[in-house]
C-alpha cells in the first residue's frame, strides 16, 4: 500500500470481510475504501450503476401528503381532575 495516498478513517465503519470496527479508511487519491486489518479493498461504485433508493424525500407522491395539524392540550399533573370546572 502506498503511504503517499491521502487516507481518512471512517468512524464507526465495519469491515464487510473481517467485521473489524474502525479499521476502514477512505483512500481519497484512489477513490476506494480499504480495511487496515485484513487488506479488504473496494472501489467506489459509479453513480449511474447504483439506483437511488426510494425515500419520502425523492418520491413525488409522498411529498403531496400532508398531516393535518391537531391542537395539543397541556395538562398540569399537580391539579386534581376532580376539582374541575363544575
């Protein structure tokens, strides 16, 4: 591995091969991730080869639905309910 590459550790990342946590680095020059524990390497997938996941943000039909606003009644737990306004 060339030590002149700019590399950054990815916090909390788990290696898919060996399962070690915090051992994955991002090689910014080679545009790939690597595990320093088991020598796992994987190039970044091309943008057009990975389909975008459907979420509520990128689905047009999900953006049309709005939740109706409802009033909220705040209650003081120190006031006895039997002392009501009767």
